[in-house]
C-alpha cells in the first residue's frame, strides 16, 4: 500500500487558525471520498512543541498501489491543485510517496500527539544498509523511549530513486499520549541513545495532531 505525504505551509496572509480551518473544512469542500483512496488524514502541527521542520502539517493519503495513486491524481488532482494557492504557500511544499512498516500498532487517529521525523541517511551509507539498520537496530532502540504508543516507519518507494537521489529516505511516525509525553520522551536518555547510531544524516521534525477526514 502507498502512503503519500504532502507537506504544506500556511499562506502568509492567513493566520494558523484560518489555515487549519480552511484545510479541514473547505479544501475542497472537505475532500469527498474517492473509491480508490483507502484513508485520508490531515496532521496539523502543534507549534508549541517545537521542531526544526518548516511545515505546518502534512496531508496523508493511502492507496492500494502506485497505479491507484496515479489514477486518483488524474481524476481529482486538478481540483485540489486549483484550490491550494488559496491557503498554502506554494513555494514551500514537498511530497513523498512511501510504504509503511508497522513497528508498533498506531493508535486510533485523533488520539494523542504524533511526532513526524523526516529523515535522510548519512553520507556513505547505502540505501539497503540504511533500511536494514533503521528497521533492525534503530527501531528496537526507539521502542525503549518512554511513552511511545505507536511507531510506523514509512520508506520512500523504490521508484523515487529511478532518476535521482530523493531528498528524503523516509518518515518515522511516533505517537505519544499527550504533549507532556512528547516532552518527556524527547528529553529522555533513551531518545538520546536512539539518535547515536550514526544512521541519519539530516532530519526535519515536527509534532502534530491527526484529523481523520475519512477511512
């Protein structure tokens, strides 16, 4: 299954509240369901929790295959793209198609707070080695971090490497019960230890609350 991420930032003329409301309620008309789309979640950033990413959130959509993703894009893409300049800074968008590996089953959408860690492997590490170490070494270390209630690794699809090296190799989604749980986890010795495996060269991080549009 394809898990598509579309990272977006609010248009400067809108407040964050206006941006989130427009995205959730009007873009476009709360996104009616398409037969080939399995799930649609809007992850709205909680800015008070920090993070170095420039985005205000990520639209997440799931399809059964790349073919379904392309077909839906052809059918509905024009409608969505035409509306985006009304609330999105179009100079600050980024997309990533991935496949999910569930490390620890995710909570129900809307539960708690989710950390979004967009990662690029360190220079000199092959993609195959990165993927193996991320799953077999890094994931068990992250599971020791206090308060982790769900963990999914989303790997950039192989097709993205066909013509050029993608900016990112994947996205880690980590769920916590509440903002206090996030702060405790990020300050923990276990989180520090998990980051000392010399696996990631760069990362963009933010925290968000999920809004399930439909599933």
